[in-house]
C-alpha cells in the first residue's frame, strides 16, 4: 500500500439529502487551535491561524498564547464557539486543567481562568454549553480503586455543572454499584426539555471502560439509567465484533431520538428517552477503507451534524464519511472523502459563517489540520483548495513549519480546532 494516497472523493449512493440551513454571513477569517509543543520542552499554546482565502497570510499562524503548561496534552475545547462575550472552556489533559479562554480578540486570545476538577473527580474531557450559559463537564476518572482487577487508572468518572465564569455548582459520580467495569464519562448531551442529560463512556488513556450510556435527571443530577450498548449485528444476524466498543459522540435528532457512534464505528439509536424505559438499538456500521481488515473501521470519533448530514471522521481509515440521517433508524452513506494515510481524522467542527469544516487528527498524527468544503445539497466533501500554507497539500495547515509569534518553539501538533469570527471593531 502506498505510504501517501491521493485525495480522492467518492460519492456512493444516489439521491440527495434534505436541504441544510444556509451557510451563514461569510467565511470566518480565523481558526483557533489548541496546540502542543512537539518535543515538550516549551509551553503549549493557543494558536490563531489566518484562514481568510484572500489574505496574504492565509494558512499562517498570526497569534499565539502560551497556556502555562508544558507537555500537557492539549485536548478538547467545546465543540462549538460559545455566544459572543462568553469564555470558551478547554482542557489540558495531563495537568487535569480546565481553562476559560477569552477569544473576543482573535489576535490577543488570553486564558482568563483555570481550575482543577472537584474531588474526587479527575481528568475533565467533554464540555456541553447549556442555554443559560452554564457548562456541563464530563470527567473520565475519580480517585479510588476501579472495579477491574489490577486497573491502575482509578475509579468511575462523573459530571459537574459550572457557571459560565467557571464556578462549581454541583457534581455527581457515574459509579454503578456492582458494575464490573469503570464508567468513563466521555461525551455529554443535555436534553433540558426532558430534564435529562445523556452521557457516553469511553476510555482515552485508560485500560478499561464500560460500554454503556447513562441517563441523568438534570434538575438534581440523579443517575437514572445505565444502559449496556448491545453488540452489533451484520445484515445476516451474525455478530459484528467490536461495534459497541467505546460509545462516543451522541447527537440529538430532529425526531427527538439520539444517535451516537461508537469509536469502533457501530451506530446506535436511543428512543423512548422520557418513558422511564429507554431503548437502544444498533442501526448502522461504517465499513473502512478495506472492509476485511478489522482495524480499518476503527476510529469513528467526533462528528458534526448539519441538517440531516452526519459528518464522521474515521481515524484508522483516514477518511471522512457523510451519512444521511434523515431517518435515524436507517442511516445511509452518501459520500466519503479519502485522506492521506498519515492523517487520522478525529475532530470535526463547522464554520458558522460558511460551509467549511475543519478536521483535526489523533494518535500521533496531529501535525496539522485540514480545511474542507461541504455541499449541503449532496453531502459531498472536498479539500478547500483556497488555503495552502506553503505545504504541498492544498487545504492543509502544516504545524511543522510555522513561525510562532510568542517565540521559537519548533514543531507543534493540535487535536481540536474551532473557527473564530473577525477582529473586534
């Protein structure tokens, strides 16, 4: 197999998805990256990239802000930019720090506050903004022994609610008495119209995790249900190995159900959420670049949903798959974009002002990010050829060969990214 493949776009399946919302007022001029110094010798930092196609600096880093930590494994921000004037929640994994970031001036991003997890919870991972501005945070671990014999990564995770200014309001454990594996709260989906919160469980750097989803009552953070994610099944009814491993990214559908992908690329639909007897069913599975090679369908990671299109990075097949989920019980593939084999696509976020999407990578292949364009009529993706940061890859923001405004720091890598609006007046 060639070490680098050409960028290929393949439209699979006929017919069009339903129309998506309009693209917005125009392309966002900046991209925010939470970046790490590759050799760990200098501070990690936020980097702002000029992504205005007509700019002479397009594709270049124009501002940086060190975060006060070295070798911190910068990880997740919120999946969408919060309302104007709000502080963005982001985390540095190794120091277990949540940072509140002022992004009001893209050329002078600053860390306004940082806080540690509320004991005994540890390792913040996911952030979910509530309509009033508060933020729910998911934690992967807690102090104390885990239920797996010999597990050295502590106990069950949990959730907490903070004000928009980072003041702790309350917290709760995801522990299930007698459950044989630790629940690692990975992603958080508020459903306040039902007084519910749904969380998934997936390990990040841990050895064990339970393949479950949990339902919480939002009003008092009481844990209501822990549902085992069932094994996947092929069309002939035979088992589909690993399909339920590491439930990952839940998204609310137009019909009120929840669709989620597991990291091992099984898709599951949750229904009857408010009934007290919710149901979960395997409804789809993404096949990788080579369907006969098990590990090539691994890595369905952080999706973005636009209208009826579910845009799914698939890390170990180095591709992005677009599903039509107008009927969440029967997703169907409408397109896939193949990427170079040294880019394990993991994170997706949409430009609120245009039909551009940023892709971040994972597993040691985060040397840059890709910018894509999205056709809402067909679900087709393409590399954004209007951005070329001096690399031989159109649409690729290369972090190996940038000048860092805060000082020489060598190569960097980035995992998560969000588009930023223009300069303040």
